[in-house]
């Protein structure tokens, strides 16, 4: 299994993009959850939005645009779960920060 995570915050929205390739002999489906947060007071994080999607494509991608409330520092926490036909679950997580 391989994957690539991207997150960019801009004045027109926060863009989350994930591509993955599963093991073709055991792949069942993939589920992605993305949580977007905005920092305030340089210390605290407040959840802006959360999005979940599934795909049955062994080579797939997810794309979603989140609404953001003004400039600042944002972060996206990605959780990609790849389910196998044998009941296995590979979980990949990544956090990416972006400011505008």
C-alpha cells in the first residue's frame, strides 16, 4: 500500500487531496477521514470541519474542498484506512499544516 497526502489552505478554501494504491490481491476498500482545524492564540486548535469518504478502487484518490473562515494557520489530520479481504486494516495517518 502506498499513499500521498496534500493539504493547502487559501482564500478560496482548504484543499485536501489523497491518492493511494492498495494491494490488488487483498484490497477490499479504503476509507478516508480528514479533520481540519484552525489555530487561535498560537496554542489552541479548533475544529473547522470533518469529512469522510470511502472508495472501492484499488488505485484511488479523494479530493475535498473545505470552507475556511479567514486567514490563519490551518492543519488537516488525515486518517486513511485500507481494508483487506482477509479482514486486515492498514491505517495511515498524517498531519499537514498550511497558512494563508
